[in-house]
């Protein structure tokens, strides 16, 4: 939280620390949480308190103790009116639920469960993942396969890890050299909430990693905290851990080089692609859940719906479906 330039109320700082230290939620999740609560408090300051505060950092729990469910609905309507996507509105509502739950159940500083009457509809906003086809995936993994450029060798290893192992962006960022056990083709992944799971390396991914590691081991970082970092980048002539924006940028570049820039794919699309291809090749949904690090099985089941839609489309285009009645009458089985 130390890098954040925004001033926030004491109670929001305390809530953030609780989520990080006690609930063990990721820093990325807490950043989203803080951003939403700041937005909500600024909205209240303008719409409910008539700009009584020159900074929301001066708000106290007494100022929000009397909030009602109607205040939450008003904020949600504001988000809708300002063209926030349904998925974003659902996520922001969950952040608000977490915030008020903390105040109500942990701090005991508000007298009613403000969001208790608001229906949870987190699954209604889910949309089908935007995934690469098998041919597109092969094309993407081939663009740097023979490269001798250090950066492209690194990027090739990253692309293989996301597409073949289904890693989240934050999980790639946090990978360390010591996480890998090349002798048995496994590595340790620290997912959301710092939950630990095992990743598995197929031959292509292992080869891409070994090629990169042969270079990485000779690179000297400038900070002791990055000594074990797997993926590095140069920043102001210093070597440091590659971070989120750097990975997103290199994925966009790779998609462009593969001629896929007009497909609106993202870094997260590669993770979706991994899961989609696994399911289509008969891997049990419970196995995919463990590989992706999902807490809930219904999160993983979105891939079954994706596959069902594809099956439905193919069946509607079945050649027998295009037969006219007279064709069917004349059709004979040899």
C-alpha cells in the first residue's frame, strides 16, 4: 500500500491491512478494493454530503454509519449510467460487500448490514472467455521458437507458461527460479490469497524455460530482493523483476507478430485458452479447477458452457439439418 499516492480515511487503511494480513488476499485484489471504496466515498461526498469534505481522507466512521441500502443502489445506478460493464459493476458490488461486512462483523462500527438485502448476482454477469483457437495458439508459440534474441527467448518462455499451464498474470510476475523442479517437471505456483498449488511442465514448455534459464543464470540483478526472480527486465539501466505492465506489453507485441492483433485477445485470454483446450480434449473439469487454482467449481464450469455453445452451433450446421424433405425421402443408407 506504500506506493499509493491517494489519501484515504483511516478506516479504509485499516480494512486494507485486515484483508492483507488476516484474510490473506492478494495485493492486486486489495488495490481493486481500495480503488472502488475510494470511488464510492468520493461519490458520497459529492451526492450525499454536498462536498462537505475537501478530501475523503477526513471522513470518519461516524460519517458513513448511517448509510442505507438506497445509497448503495444509487451508486450502482451511477456506475450503470456511466457505462461500466456489467462484470465491472458486479466486482465493485462485491468489493462494497466486503467493506461493509468488515465494518459490520469485524469492527462493529455500523448498526446494520447495509448490503444484506442486495442480491448476489456475481454469476449473472459472466461472459464466455475470449480464447484462441488451437491453430492460433500454435502460431503464437512458434513466432520466437528459433529466436536468439534474449528478450524474445524470455517472452517465448512466458507465452509457453501461460498457454500451457494457465497461469494468471500475477502468478507469472511472482515466479522465482527456486520454484522450479526441472528433474520432475513441476513448479510451485502462488495464486490468489497466496494459495499454493503445483504446476506441470510439458516438453515444449520445459524446453522453452531451459533455454531461457541458460541465459537468466548469468544475469546479475541490482537489488537483492530480485535475485531469485525468474523473469527480468531492464529499467533505467538496472535489471529488476518483470512486472504486470511489462508482461501485458510483451503479450500484445507477440499477438501482433503472430498476426492476431485484431482479435482483441489479452494476457488473460491465454489463460482462458489453456482451460478451453484442456476441456475440449476431455480433461475432467475438477482437474482443470485444480490446475487453474479456482476456489469454486462453478468458476471453472464456464468452460463447459463455452464448449456447449460450440457443440450447439455445430449441430445446427449439421449437414443433415440442411436436407429438404424430398432429399430425405431419396436418401438411402448404403
